[in-house]
C-alpha cells in the first residue's frame, strides 16, 4: 500500500525537508502543500530560509530561480491546499472515502 493509501496520518513532521523538495527537486510549494494535505491531518514544518548556509550551498551551482521561496508563500500555498481538501471532503457523500 502506498503512503497516500495508508493515510492520512494524524501528524507529519517535515523538519528541514521542504528546501530539498523545492530547491533541489524544483517542486513548487503548491504541489508540496497538496501532497502533505493528502497524507496528513496536521503538519509541522521547519522552514529553512534562503539565507541559511545549507540552502546557500544548494544554490551555489545553479541560478536562483526561486523568487517565491519564502515562508509567507509556503504558508499561503499550504492554506490553499487545506481549504481545497476541506471543500472536496464536504462534497463527498457521507460514509464514502476521499
């Protein structure tokens, strides 16, 4: 069974992980937030900003094409994903799974 099929978990920790998905793998916050909304009811994120030495190291060998890589943008995308999830659930007939 996949991670998504087993979920959602009560709580997921994403500690110093988001920058790897966003910067190393070029995933937009929107997609990251949608994924975490699928697999968890609650999410705890440790956001590592661009001025962190480890993130700076990731950006040494590439152009910084991540103008939206900010905590505020991540919060907004996460909120959007959770609201979308709630809307989908409210449209699902009672007793069926989403």
